[in-house]
């Protein structure tokens, strides 16, 4: 009997420990149906504590460790191994199947040992992991994984357990619509496993969640542009926390003419970070193609307005594309993802926005042209209209309908060979407004006269329905028409409540209705002035009639291409700070879209400084810096009696392009604000600067000089060591020039220079020499030039040899003057040496003579 057996295993080792005096085995055999059996041997050691049989396990062994049975022999008796003696399977890497299930490979060691059809999952529910029977490999077992979620437990055949988790959920992308959040990814678990989802801590009801393994759809609506944190928890799986952005979603945009400052209106979703009443601090910007739409402001949570300034096009290439420009709306740096395209010059009529007072058809649209060039088509035929009126921005069009048109009217327009859409209008019933606009404070009576009332409605009372809020106002007959023979025309008075702006209305009597509009009285500016000009608290104050205080929050000031909110306002006075960006311009007060007549406000320009220090070799810019500049401000610059044109850059800067080549400095004059400010200024050109030169020999050659701030002038001087003048100077470009440097012997003043070359050491002479480069009156000097060192060494050795042998060949080549100079130099060197030698020899001979006479005296 084997008794109690302890099994120990790892990736490379397998052992069995048997009790003392019990039976044991030294091998076991894996039996197969389709191939030879596999024998696995152990080495056994006996001790007082028992017998331990162990063996190393290699990769090939592990692949073959399976069979229909495992047999071992003990005491000459063959036994079948019981399952509790199997080594525990080792799984690596961890088993994390996808939640949707399917075929998945378990890798590891001792996975099968004894062949079987499945592994058993015992938690959370008992179910089978069926084994796919293909080519068996005990280290790679393919199983059919059921769908599941989270934590699971397998019980192996030997009774041991292995826990694993289905794969954690992953998110590939999140898309957000007006009513839902769609999360795409994998391993979300099926609908039988509930998900807890929170957005910014708010729990989403399960009834608003639809999901499968690869996606989750959350019914959720967010009206503001914000960043939120979404957390998804499913079953006992690790949760996912992700930041999501509810982005602005522009859906509709109008078109504007390319050559005018057009108001762009964008309609869409999520145009603020909070309810409209609290969104004043939002940072809003709009990009259309590469252009910034200026002064973007929020007119409602679903509408943004901004201005496309035609001046922006001046900086764009001539090939600027006017079509299919992508619209990007940014709310607090959160930008839309959808593709809304803008097109210049699209002629369009708005089918839902028109009115018909006094048979005058008032249409709204985009790029409607002008009264001279726009063709109007009525019922498909071009119609000559003498009273056609189109506003400057090409957004409204009006004309009186010719008498021959009585009922249905199909209208379209054509401008710049672009045909608009066609809209249909019922003109059989219309109205006219017979008195002034209502007051914004209310209690104003207006009178409408209705035309072409059908007999069935003769005795009906008329009413007005305001389209924006569906308010209905009943009218009162102005005069009795019961006894009149012309009952198809009747007048009614209406008491209009407080309000502002233009209100689109329907006028109704019985079963007849027609569109029209009422426009509250426009604000009036009587006077504007600057208070405390020149102090730190300058204000612009305007006096006039600014309407009902309840609508001041819908008012703004248009001035100096800015939309400004009043700092202080009541029905007769408003004020706002004077800022440096303002200038003399028309000031307009706007309330609810109705503009006052412009008031010309003059602001005196203020000069702070001038800047003429940005000049390069060929000229540069001169700037006048100050405040309150306007585009029509008179400014000029005169240089050399030539006037240079000014360029208005903004309200603080006027520039001049002064393209006068250097190098000589200039004294110019500027005049500003019609001569109220005038003075001289100096244009200083940069000094030339040499960075390096080419290296040439003492025999001369082409010298190239490199640097910056070189001037293309006729007078250029290049000199080396204040002696050698460069000839044949050529200006190459602003950073280089070349010239021909003569041999040093050709210099008229080179005797000292040559003596230095010939008599001094090579090291001393090869030091860098002074180089002077002069452009007219601007000079650069520096020790930067150097003759070739190799050439100097060769030159010295050759000249020493020539001096020893005599200079006959040099005399022939260089002429008598040069030969004489060299002879003098040689004599100056040789004669002192010979004289010294003669004196030494004489002294020696004298000493010898004295010594001999002395020796003769001693001999005597």
C-alpha cells in the first residue's frame, strides 16, 4: 500500500513523498489509444522520514503528460493512479476569457494528466468548460467558454481549485447625441448582469440603460457643454471611470456675402456650460475654416452669433476656398466633433420667416444681393419690381406684391447667377399696420386692417398670436362693418403688452390667418460724450430713450467693432468704460435686436510713443503707438522728401513700410492727427558684422567674407592689417562678399610687414590680423583674418634656402627694386654675423700669441 502521498509540483519539477516503510513507485506510464505510451521516471531516496521520488520536468515532458490512464508499479503490482495523486495544474498566463465566451486557450502545465471532456466551474454557478478535442497538448488546452462575468472558480480533478476572472471591460469610444450616450467597447457582460452607472455621482436608472457585450446605450440628455465623470460597474467586475465631454453641437449655419461684415448665426445644442442666465463667464469662440468669427456671443442656449469680418480675408491666399469651411465652436475650450460646413454666398430664402403687411412682402434670408442686381421670380417668372428693397447685410428683402397676383405666390430670387430655393406664400388674406410701433413699456394700441376676409368670417373677431410664446391678444373692431357693403376689409385695434424687438405674429380671423410682425419702438441716442478723459476712470456716457428696464439684460452697445455690455443703464442714461481699443466711430445701442440710429462719437487719439528701431539692411517698419486710433486717422512720414503711406493695424498701432536700403542712417519726419503731433525721428541701420573669412596664402587670392548686415552699395572697402587693400570687391548677398587680396609683396607699404613675415617666427606671424570692412560710412573691424599656416612654414623654409644660395632667380622674377630690398634685408642679417665672427677670431689669435710669448720667457 502507498499510504499517504504528498505531491509537489512546479513548472520544472515533480516529486512524490511516501511514508516510511510504505510502498512507493519509481515511474508511471501514460497510456494512449492512438499512440505509444509515455514513461516518466523518478529518482528515489530513502530516509528515516520516508521515501522521496522526484524528477526534473522539461517542456517536452509536459506536452506528453496526459493519457486515458496513468499506471504505476509497486511491489510488482500495477495500479491505476487515483486522481488525488495528480499534480495541481499550473495556469500561466492568467485565464481571463472574454465575457461573451467562445473558444479560448488555457496555457500551463499538468492541465490534463488524465484525459477528460471538460473542466468544472463550481462558482458562482456550476457549469462546464468543454474541452475542444483537436490535437491534444497538455500545455495548451482549448476550451469552449460560456458567457459570464466577473469572478469564477474551477475545481480540478484532484480536488484543488483555481479562481479566475472574466476579462475586464474596456472602452474603445464614446459618442454622445442629443438624447443618449453610446459606449462602445468589449466585455460589458450581457443583460443578465446588471450595471450600475453614475454620471457626476448621479445614478442612471436601469430602465434608461440598454446593453450587450460590446455596447451600452444610456438614455441621457445634457443641455450644457461640460466635462463629466462617468463610472460603470457591472457585477463584481472592476469598475471603469472615464471623463466624458458633452460637446457643443452646431447644426445649422446661415451664409453671408464674402465682401461684407456679415452676422453669422449658428443654431445647435449645448452652447453654454450652464443655464443661460448664469453663462456670462463662458469663453466662446468660433472658427470657420482658418478664420476667426469675431465677437462671438450667446444669444440663447441654442444659438451663437458672431461676425465674419471681410478684413480677415486680406491675410488669406488669393486661392482662398469659399466653400465647405468647417465650423468649430469652442465653449470653455471644449470643441464640437461634428462636421458642419459653412459656405459663402449661398442665396437662400427662409420659408418660415416672412410677413405681409399692406401686401408688402417682407422676406428673410441669406446673401440676397442688392436691389439693382437681384432678380425676383414670382410663380416661376422674373418680375420687374420698382420698389425692391434689400438691406446692406443682404438678409431682408421687401416689395409690394403686384396687383395681378391674388392667391398663392411662389417666390425665389437670383443673385450672382445663384438661384435661391423657392417658397410658397398665401397672399389671398393679408393685413396692414396703420399706426406707429408699440412702446416697450406696453399699453400701446396698434391697429391692423385685414383684407380679403371671406363671408364666413365677416362677423368673427380678429386676434393676434405671438409666435415666440403663443400669447394670444384679442382685437376690438375699430368701426362696425355689419352694414357696410365692403365687409371683406375690416380694422381691429390691439392692446400690446410690454416687450421689445421684432415679434413674428399670426393674425387670425375665423379660419383665415396670415403672417405679419410687430416691431417695438427703437431706442434713441440723443448725445454721447467721454467723461473724465485722460483719467484712470474714463467713461463714455450716452443720453437718450433706452426703453423698458426689464429688457436691459438683452441690450448691448456696438462700438469700435466691439459688442459692449453697459456698465450702468436706466431708461434715459447709460455708461461704459473707455478702453484703449476704442476709437472714433458710430455708436449704436441695440435692444432685442433692434438698433438705434448711429451716433458719431469722437474720441481724440492719444500718442504714446514712436518706434523706428526695427530696420534691416533694406529698410523696415516705423510705428506710431498710442490709443483710440481709427482707420481714417491722418498720419504720414517723410524721408528724403518722399511721403510713405500709413497702415492702420488696430486702435493702438499705425505702421509705415519704409523700404529705403542702408547703410547710412536717415533723419525722417512724422506727422500725426492732422499735424497736431509732428516730430523728427532717426532711422538707424544695423552695423555690419563679420563672422569668418576664407583662408588664403601670402601670394594672395580670392578672399570670401561671411557675416550679416552686408549692404549692396558701390562704396565697399576691405583692408587687411591697415596695409593690404582688397580689390575687385563683389557683393554676393546680405551675408557674404568676396574680393581679390593681392600678394603681400605688392603692397607699397609692405616692407615692415615683409620683415615681420621673413624674420619673425611662424607662430608670431600666424596670429589673427586686423580686418576692416566698410560699407559707405559703416565699418566693422576685428582681428579675424589669418594667412594659411602651412603656406607660411613652407614660405619661410624656401626663402631661407634662397638666401643661402643667392637670389638670382628671384631677382629676375621680381625686378631690381625687390631684389635690392631683399639684398638689404640679407645684408642686414649677414654682415653683423660676419663682424661678430671676425672679432672672436682676432681675440683668439691674440690670446694664443700672448700665451706663446709667456711660455718662451719661462723657458729662458
